[in-house]
C-alpha cells in the first residue's frame, strides 16, 4: 500500500471515529454504535471519501479483536465456574439455537420455494454477535451478572454449534451427499481432538513456558508467548472448522488458574481495545445502503421479524430455565441480533450456490443492521427490566457470579510480597481482612501461592493491571517496594488511576519518604529510621524512662516529620 494512501485512510478513519464516538457517547448511545456509524460513513457504499473497498479482508483481519476479547473473558472464567454454567450452556443454549433455527427458517420459507436456503438462513440468524454482546457486558461490568452469565453461556454454545452448521452447508448444496455422515463425523472428531490439544497445552505447556520467562524477567518474550498461545489456539479451532474465538476462550480459561493471569490480562487489554474498535468499524463498512434501499420494506420486514422471533423465543426459554423476568428481558433483547459468524456462513453458502447474490446482500445487510440496532435494543431491555422491578418494589441489580479475586473482595492491595509484604499480608489475613498481592519475582509468587497466599505475578507499574478487577474494591494500597525510584513511579501511577484509595508505603530513607509523599502517598515510613527509633525507645526504657514518656517522644518525632533527626545522615541519602 502506498504510504500516503495509508496515511490518508488513517487520518480519515481517526477523525470520523473521534467525532462519531464523542457525539454518540454525549447522547448516551454508547461507543459501539458510534464505531458502527463510523464504518458506514467511511465505507465504500456511501458517497464521499472512503477508507478501502476491501471490506471483507478488513473484517477478517479485525476479527483478531474478537479472538483477543474471548481470550480475556477466558482469563476471568475459571473451569469450575464454567462447569457451574453447564445447565445454561447445554440446555438454554442448545434450545435457543434449535428453536430459533426452526422459527426463522419457517419465516423465510414464505419467500423461497425450497427449504435449502431458509434452513441456512435460519441456522445462521439463530446465532448472535459474541463481539458486540461481550464488549457491551464488559463495558458495563455485567459479565458476572445473572443475565451476563446466561448470555455468555448461550454465546458459547453458539460457537460450538458452528461445526455442524459448516458441515450442513455442503449437505444442503448436494456436495458429497453420498457420505454426509462421514463428513460430519470427521469434522466432529477433528474438533474434539483440537479442543483436547488446546486444553492440554493451556494446562501444562504454556504455564511452564511463561514461568520460565518470568523467572528470567524476559517481559517482552512473556507477552509474546502469551499472545502466540492465544493465536495458536485460535488457529487450531479454525483448522477444525470451529470459531477462532472459541479456541482463544479455551486457552484463556486454562490460563485463568495461573498466577500470571492478571499480568497477561493487563498486557492484552490495550491491544484488544484497538482491534475491537476496528472490528466494529469494519461491520459498519459492510452495510450497503444503496442495495438495501432497492427493497426497503422487505428488508425492514426481515430485520423486524428476526429480532422479534429471537426476543420471543429467548424470553420464553429463559423463563423456562428459571431465570427471572427482569434478567430474561435483558437477555432476550441483548441477543436479538445476527452474529459475525454469519458473514462466513453466507460466504460459504454463496460459493456453493445455496445462497444467490441478492439473498447474500440482504443477509449481510440484516446482520449488519441488527448489530447496529443492538445498543438501542439493549437499552430497551434494561428499561423494561427496570420497569418490571420497580413495579415489584425491587432493586435493579442482578445476583453476581464472581471470580476468585472478586469473591474475596480484597480491601487491601500489597505491592511487593517480599519479607515486608509477607509480614503485612500475614497480619491482615490473621485479622480477617481480605487482600491481594502482586510481585514481579516469579519464584517468590510460586512460593507463597503454594502456601495459599493470594499472590499474583504482575508489575504494579502497569496501568491496565491497576484497572483490573483486583482494584475495584480496594480501599488501601501498601507499597513495600524496596527500590525508591520504582516506589515513587508506582505511587504516582496508583494515585492517577485510583485517586480515592489510601496509600501507605515503605521508604528506605527520609528523602524517599518525602518523594513518596509528593507522589500522593498518604503515609510513608522510613524503615531504617523507624528501626532506629524503636532501638532508641528500648534503650530509654532500659534506663528507667517510663514507657508512656517514650511513646510520647516517638509520637512527637513522627508528628514533626522526624524534625529532630532531619539533619543527620538519613536526610542526606537520595531516594
């Protein structure tokens, strides 16, 4: 690509996205809708300048963002937690796919003389958008809510349903019709093998590789290895004819029990945000307004029918599976759109002659427009749910299924778990105060985790790590880092990310103590000076000075900011 052309496209995309997202967020419509509209504006199907005509290629590339999103969801989803969702996964999810396929196929049978195309349309439109729904749930912090967990279970089953759906296309088209069962059997067998390989690598191989790199402080190689593991798992699922996002999720889930899970999540998060934004733009670019305008009423009828069918079936199924009316309403509206995998299915169907050109354009348009409507549909679902709860005099929050860190609800974060951090953690634990600790020494983390301490591998100077679930309920941060410059950097970052928390810190000397206070630390203790003061206090007590007088003297020294000793060697040390 010509560098000038690339620069022009980048400037056009960034300017339009900045304006659109700002406006849509200002009016409370959300970032995703702004990005989708950005895609429509800069796409090749609207008048004016456009970014590219290779929409399919762009969309396929940006699906890496969906892969990364599911990998991060997997890092938050322990295997035990997934097992607890088995009823929703295999019960609610499978019934949703089957019933929506039948109902939507029945609707499209009204427009086609044969069943082949309606069946493919029904099975494809039964799927929902993992990318949009999971991103919306993460943005609102609702992945762990009742409706978030049920919606995730349905989406995961839809990803599993991709294998029989892809095998169904050549059967419908009459390709290899002599042995369709063998074709399906081979696909299912390969899928099972790939799933087992991904699970085995995620449990045994990848954690050992990460441990090796972390112990040698190869931070760049650590990140690249985690990234490679995610893409290898995605590629394995793709080769088996399954969703790449499913492979990434499984790898993330296996790494969720690792002591490196939070650091991996913090490293991936910024890249995921950029790629997901490009994915939503690419979806918007897929909307061909001119083609859809040729039959506007028929197209609008298809969009409305699919949304209504999915809402009705999902709502009824949720109630049948014991989900409350409010959560069922949220789930039904949240999953009422078409899914990004439909782009792949319809492309394959078109190549085999199951879908003609006109049906292909309409199907792609329906998926894109229903995705475009999702933020507004979700708002309608939330409004209806809130109205129902208010009518019954109930609150608006769902029950929560929480992760390991969230379940503990740590009130204290300890940065550095050496001898000082371990002492603080032990005292907090014995007092019944939940805490979480981070250290960048892999061997140290391994040692204390084997003894049951809530210690994770991570760099406290990583901004994304501080924004993770570990920081959400933290009231106090204890900095025990022995390097003064690193402690000051950490304190500055923590204060910028979480201005409301209290910060107490260990300091090597008075100069570091002063620097930490300037960085936003509420209280810093120069350990060498404090040890000297305790030694002096015991000396006075040994010489007959009353204990109360000694403690009063120490309190006076601390209150005066160690004024009596500031002219000594302690004050001359550099931080």
